[in-house]
């Protein structure tokens, strides 16, 4: 029996690996991904989550945008570390599905 989970992340290279591992883990059932601004803008992290799930052919996973900035500090965009895309300048396929406006418990 797999455990249902929601992953909250700021998809860059590290989170791309974590998402891939979670999606392939037989003990986990990824129900949704929420994105937040971390090392990139909230728009780029949302785009990265949608692009990664499109690449992995997992459009069944709900995606929703979350926090626009950290709670305890100003948002610092780290292009110099993570590249312009937040994915080391990797360009993902264009997302072929849309984020949801709200996640609802069922």
C-alpha cells in the first residue's frame, strides 16, 4: 500500500531529482506538487514543476503555485548559482497541462 503525499518545493535540479524519485517509489503516491519561490521566482518554479511532470508524463499529478516569497526573509534570486531557469539553464518541454487554482482535501 502506498502512502499519499503532497510535495512542496521550488523546483530546481535538486527538486527535479527528488520528484523523479518520489514518482517512481512504489511506497509513495504523489497526489500533488505545490511550488514556492526559493532560489527563483514563483513563476519559474511553477513552470519548472509543470515542465518536469510533462517530461515525466505525469500530468495526473495536480500542481498549484504557492508562496511568492520566503516567510522570514526577502526573496533572493540565485541566477548566478541555478541559472536563468532555476534548472541550471536546462530548458524543459513546454507544459501540456495547467496548474489548479486551489487544492482541496477529499
